[in-house]
């Protein structure tokens, strides 16, 4: 079995057409809007509109939010 090592250093990263190729995932979840209004069982008059919540973290290198690695 062979071990793979991380590509460290700018010269070892993968590029295509001058852009660095990266892969990742965005953690998210759906939530019913009715839960904000105290109707989490879904039997109220409101529709079943869903809200998408996305996880973001504070940047350690400056102000702003980032997607987690």
C-alpha cells in the first residue's frame, strides 16, 4: 500500500486555464419557516416554506466569514 502526501506549496497545486482547482462541500440544512413563528408541528395556516441555513465561520486572518475547510 502506498501513502499519499498532501500537495504543499504553490508549485504542486493543480491548475487549469490559470485557475487553481479546489474541491469542497458546503454544510447546509433546511428549516421550516413556521418554526421561527412557533409552529414547528406544521399544522398552522402558513405554507411549508423552507429556509436554507449555511454554516460559515469567522476568519482568523481578518474580518469576514468563510466556508469551513
